[in-house]
C-alpha cells in the first residue's frame, strides 16, 4: 500500500476538498482519499503507484494546482494502533 501526500494550491473550503477528492476517485482506483483546506493537502491511500503527471492531469482541470507530491510506503496499524 502506498501513501501519497499532495500539496495543493487553491483549496479554500470543504467544497474545494470535495472537488479534489471526487477528481481523484474518478481517475484512480484508490482505497481512501481525504483533503484538508487548512493544511492545503490531499492524502491518498492506493494499492498501486500513481505518477505525479497522472495526478496533475486529473486534478488541475478542476482549477487546483498540485505543488508537490510525496510518496511513502504505508502499513496499516493493528487494532488500537498496537503492532505485533
């Protein structure tokens, strides 16, 4: 599983967050996507890698600009956050 964090310019409110989330969901088979207008970030959990260019192509037509993309491996924590 991969955690992709995007820095996005132009996200000002909850409706903006929804537009970005919808654009990502329509373009890619993701497990989870959440956005925060206060942080200017979108976090995506996906089984497969998504290129920076693919993300820009999906999001930028909605009027928001992808400033940075950070990718890291993601491992789901166990029940209550404890690891074995």
